[in-house]
C-alpha cells in the first residue's frame, strides 16, 4: 500500500504550483479530485500542443488525477463542491485568485468548525495578507520580486530560469507542508491552514545570495553559466564545438587540474592563482589559459582528463540527450503513463521505490470522472442530466 492510500485531496487548481503539489500527493497514493471549469478546464491545458496534441505542462503535473467539471458560479455546482469537501476531503488545495476561495465559502475558517480534521492549503503569489496580497503573480514576476533575476544571466542581461522555478518552489513547499500536516493530524486529530506564497518560497531558495549581500555588501554578480564566486566553475567550449562543464572546490583539485588537465603543473604554484579568491579575481586571465588548452581537444578528451584528475564534470546536454541519458536508463527511471492522446514516457519521481512504483495513472481528459464522482455523492442520473443541461458540470 502506498503511504497516502485512503487520503482524498480536492483541489481547485490551475497552472503549475498547485497541480505540481497535488500530483506528488497522487504519486504517493492519494486520491486527487481536480475541479475544472466546464468546456475549458485548467488553462494550462492550452499552453501548447507538444505531447501528441496535449500541453507539456499539463501532462507533467496532472497524471493520476480525476477531473470533475463544475461551474462554481452556479448554485447546483457549488452544492456539489461543498458536499464533496464535507463528505470526502482530507485536504483542500486551491490557487485561485486571492480571496476567491473565501468568497466560495472554502476558507479554512469557514470549513474547519464543521470539519476540524480538514487541511486547507492556499497557494498564491504573495500570501493571504499584506500590501501585495492582490497583485497578480506569474512566475517571471516572482523571479523578479525575489531577486532571482538580479543574480541570474550575464553581466549585461538578466535572465529568467527556463523552468517555472517560483511555481515549482511553491508547489514543493505546499507538498511538504501538507505531508507534515497529515502527520501531525495522526496525533492531534486536527487539520490546519497552510498559507504558501510563491515569493516566500523562492525567497527561501535565494538565501545564499541574500546572505552574500548581508549588511550592505555587494551581491553576487551575474555570471552566465559560471559560478559567481568560485573559479574555474562553469561552461567551457572545446575544440570540436561542444561544451564541457567543470567545477573546482579546493586546492587539491586545483593542483590536479593544472597537472593532469591543463598539463601545466607550474601554474599550481603561481601566486596569482593561489586560493579561490585570487583565481576568481583573475578569472579572465585564467579563462584564456583554459580555453587555449581546450581548443586543441575534443569534449571527450577533456572529460577523460577531468575524470583522471577526479575533477567534477558534466556535459551540457540538450533535452533530446536527457531523454536518452545513460544514467537514467541504467537506473530504470522511465515508465509509461496513459493520456487521452496515447501513452507517453514519464520520469519516476526522485527517491527509492523498493516497495513498488509510485502511482502513475492516466492524465485525465477534461471532466472524465464527473459522472462517477457525482454518483458517489448519491446524485442520480436524472439530476446529472439536469446539471449538465444547465451548464453546471
């Protein structure tokens, strides 16, 4: 049995943060009932058509869920939703616009008196109070507010992260807080209110640059794919047009790098490169030396030297190379997940699954489980037809 078997999560979610959190709960066996707008559903369904006509974001974050369509502006649909929460939910998750869930009667305060064991998790850009509460918050905007853009990119141009890291951070903290609340409920019998903000989630991830700039000190400079304060550490082109990543952490590695990679042992003794601080200050000069050596070698030759010297290294893979990564294949990390457009490969979530795989059930079609869930609530066939005719489902 999976750890969350028997737990039911009702979620009013869209985009990435909440769907990523609830998909991970589903991975552990929770039943996740996703409330979607009739006709259009989660707007992430329309982001692109890259997965056999389905959206890449949606396929990633919505496997193993049940889709129930409800137009929450209609009384009949609201009655269904409240019954579903009251009769089945252990956890309610929502990332609607600020204040929207409360107006629907779905706040923790409104629900906990009648259902004290309920866990309610709100996910928003800035949290449930404060002067920024009602600001719209997309991933890029939070990357800016949290200072991420100020330390990412080149000296000339700031850059956002490729994946939606503010959403992902918020989803991870929602997931871990819900797990902690479920654990606490086992001993107290009580649920709790969880208020997750994207700003605070990414702010936690920014703590190293925050401390680096402590008490008015200069913040880490933007340094492209290189490390802002450690050198050599980053991307280096090779003579065959490819790129190798490498990183040095201590003086033993610096000596081995000079001896076995650059094949210039005397460099290790030069005062101008003694210690990371001096190498970082002289990175332009040192970069010229490294590039001069690498320009005569292929990527494979550079990696062979780095391996011999026991220097950390990696290849700058593109997405196609990650699909075929030999380490992921060797560790049997790929599975197949059904979608309305056919089976697609899916990467196992991080962790060990010695007792059996996580739940990896189909990605749902819009409203695929509506009739089944309504029947579980005791709603008869005629009433379902009436709700559908009214556009409530």
